[in-house]
C-alpha cells in the first residue's frame, strides 16, 4: 500500500515537472515564432518561467534574436535533475548520466512536439468555429503555428476552402515523435520511462 502511494506520488511529481517543462518549451517556441510578447498569455508564461530561466540568462542569451538558449538550458537541467532524483527515490540508484542526458533531451523534444500538436488542433477548431477570432489565445495559437505552416502552404496551397497543410504537419509531427523521441527514449534506458506526460 505504501509503495503504491509512493509510486503515485513520484508519478504526480513527474507529471508536474513535465507540465512545467511544457510551459518552458512554450516560452521558447513563442520567442522563436516571434509571437506577441505583450499578449497576456505570453506575459503569464514568461512570469511563471522567469525564476528558473533567470540564472541561465546571465551567460546564455538568445541566438539570432529568436532562439532562447537560456530557456532550453533551464528545461534541460530541470528535466535531467528530476530524472536523477525520481529514479534515486524510486530505488533504482544512480542512473547513468548519458541516459539521463538523452532522457532530458527526449523530454524537451516531446514537449515541443506536443505543443505543436495541440496548437494545430486548436487552430483547426478555431478555423471552423471562429475563423476571425481576436481573442488573445486564438491570436497566440495562430502566431505559434504560422512558422511551421507557411513553408508547407508554399508546397501544398489551399484547394479552394480546403487547407491540407495541417494534415501534412500532423503526419510530420507523428513521424518525428516516433523516430526522434522514440529513438531517444529507447536510448535513454531506464531514464526513458520519465520522458513524457
């Protein structure tokens, strides 16, 4: 009974860490896609993640003004430390550091792909229900997915009222999830069990 409660507690801690990692990667992607910084949702994400990102900002700045290395580094360190601590508490001892690093990398990739997957679903629903929505959340979703949708739309233009580009992007996300995240998760060994939500 006690071990089941302990396992449930560790699972809850891992889930909370993965949700925070999700917010960190959302911050990273919002900056990479040049989304509106003054959007209230963007501001909330920055406010929640700033205490963890701040220590890394002194020596890691944005690359090309878009890619926030401090946020990536913060996410990597949090995920790696959480894997080490959870495995230690669960009784697996000291996990191999290479496996932990690979597991943390898989966690970052998994969070990024999940964000794009969910954002695409929201974008598709909005295009049916409220195509010209001006809600801050709707605007942010459109700004977030546009950098990955624009190149696909150049290759596959909309056919009248039907836009097939989201289907292509969904397929690409599934392939990346299976190949990249799946391979990293397997390579991480025991650390791979703590990769995703």
